[in-house]
C-alpha cells in the first residue's frame, strides 16, 4: 500500500496548484487522474493559449464576477493568491504572455506551458503524478483516508478533491467530486451548464439559422446584468462571449434583451439615408448599416418591404426597436457537451473559506470547479482554480 501525506484527485488546474504547493512545503504528495494527460482543459483553453487570469479582478468586483450561493466565500482565497501572484509565477517560469481586452491574459505560445510550469513545481517538491488511474472507492480510515484505485490502495492524511465539474465529458469530466461530497454528507448546490451557447426553438431558429456565422458587437441584457461583447449567430441559436457570459444568469423561460448595434441609433441612421434620396430598397438601406443577411432577415420578419422612401418614421422606429431591443427567449443551452464550466457544486457553506477544508470532515478538501464558485469568462475560472488550489496547498 502506498502512503502519502496529501493525495490530490484530479490533475487539472486546481489539483496541480494544490499539489505543487503542498509539495513545496515538504509534504509527500501524489496526484491521481484517470486521463492519459494532465491539464487537458488547460491545453484547450483560450483557443490553445490559455487565458490564465484576469488582471481586472479586484476585491471590490470579485463578488460580481464570481457566481455562488455565497459570493463572498471566494474573497478569502482570491485575495490571498491574486492574479499578480500568478503572473509573477508565469514570469519566473519565463512564459511570455500578452493582454487581450478586458484584462484577459493569454500565453504568447502554447497553453501547455502552464501545465508544464505546475508539473515542474510538483517535481521540484518531490511530488508524483499517476495518470490513467481509476478511483474505485474512498473510505475514512480513522484520521486518514483509504483510496482504492486501479493501481492499488493509497493511504493519505489529507485528501484534496480537484476533479472539476461536469462540463465536457469527452475530456474526462465525471461529476465524481459531487458524489464524493455526498458520500461524506456535504450539501450540494444544484449544478447547471454555464458559459454555454444558447439554443432556440424551431420557429426562432427558422429566422436565425440562415444568419449562422454572423458576428456582431452586442449588448446582451438579463434583468440588471449586462454584457457588452461579441455575439455570434449559430445554426442552433446564439453564441459568442456576450451569450456565454449571460448564459450563467439566464434560466429556462427567461427572455434576453439584445442590442445588435449598441451605441448607435439605427432609426436615425436610416432616416438620414432616406433624406439623401431613399430610392434604395429598405433592406438594402439597412444592409449599409448591418450585415446584408441580417438586414434582409429583419425586414422580412417585420414585413417591411419596398423602397425606404415609402416608409415613415413609424417603420424606421420598428426596425430600430427590433435591432436595439431584440427580445429573445432561448429554449435551452448546448448543455455540458460544450459548456466551459459548471455552475453550482459543493456548497461553500460546508467549506472553510481560508483552507477549502470540509468543516465537518477534517482532512477532506475541495478546490476548483467542483466548488460552488463560478467565474465570468475571461480568465476568472482559472484564477479561482489557482487561488483555491493554493489555499488548500498551504495547509493540506
Ligand atoms: P479540471 O476540469 O481542469 O480538472 C479536473 C481533473 O480531474 C481532470 O484532469 C479530469 O481528468 C480529472 N477527473 C475528473 N473525474 C475524475 C475521476 N473520476 N477520476 C480521476 N480523475 C478525474 N477558464 C479560464 O479561466 N480561461 C480560459 O481560457 C478557459 N477556457 C476554457 C475553454 C474550454 C473549452 C473549457 C471547457 C473551459 C475553459 N475554461 C477557461 C474553464 C477552466 O478550464 C476550468 O474552470 C478549470 O479547468 C477548472 O479547473 P479544475 O482543476 O477545477 O478542473
């Protein structure tokens, strides 16, 4: 039987950080993963360049940028291991990076550099990694934990659960951490796919599917929550950063309001074109202001045909309204198959915010996406993985 001080389940972002930190403290550390490679989500993240943190994150805006039943829970870990701390680590490892928009930081080169950096830290501390290892059972054994795996039994004083959420099962997501939490009596917050494209019912799809591939800067609103980012029409509904962001707030049956030309006044712009002659067909005039297909689709939907000159301000206002205050009611999302993250998870009420240890189960820790803390798009979810993994790594 293998005996270690710290056994980490899951070699993703949070697990590798927790393991590297514990190893640095001189703990005997072993990381297990059923996948053939560590950090698979790091590898594919940020289009292969890993949007590894966000430097706009502050203590003041963190409760807005992370969703949770208790948004204040994440503050402790996030303020003890900050984006600046992770950037310093990336710099020390000699990994070149750049800032895109909204504070998002990406590697210049491959995302796998981040995984390599964490693996180097793990090795430097004498930690080990077992891949292709199935976890069969976990039992409490006095003060310790006995974990049965496809590679034999492991006895550990501290057990860190970093098996992620349910998103992208094809990449190894299993929901294992939730079952383990239940086994030890920890409460769960209902999970749902987040940062995910939204889908339309057939009738809306008939209008939108022909627009598939068109991208716009848009303003998407759900109640008081607003995102100004790109929107993409897809053959199933809507995607793009603005939609992924709002998907974390949207619920079945809710309506979204979308402005397809924020900061402009399309009715006034059409009126100006009309004043200059207006012999153009209305959809062609609108096609000067928006992509042709979108312009034609909107005119057809509103039943506005013929020359622009023949339309009064009422028609122009109708067009403006459709563009600036488009009401859409998605029927669902693309689900865990494409969701970047999982909302909900192990209730923060059951965890110590400073250490991530289960309050009622000494030696059992939950870090990363498995916890009910979900960030905005843009590097926030990795920052949570680093910060929560770091927190557990200081004490496990
Ligand atoms: P993560 O899912 O990374 O790791 C869990 C590990 O546990 C995996 O290695 C898995 O194989 C293993 N595991 C699961 N079940 C197991 C079992 N039963 N037995 C053994 N091992 C098991 N975030 C961000 O901040 N910036 C970005 O650019 C992106 N981009 C992005 C793109 C795509 C396509 C996706 C799907 C997601 C992102 N994200 C992101 C989100 C980010 O990837 C996510 O928040 C973190 O990977 C979560 O880290 P964890 O370590 O918690 O889980």
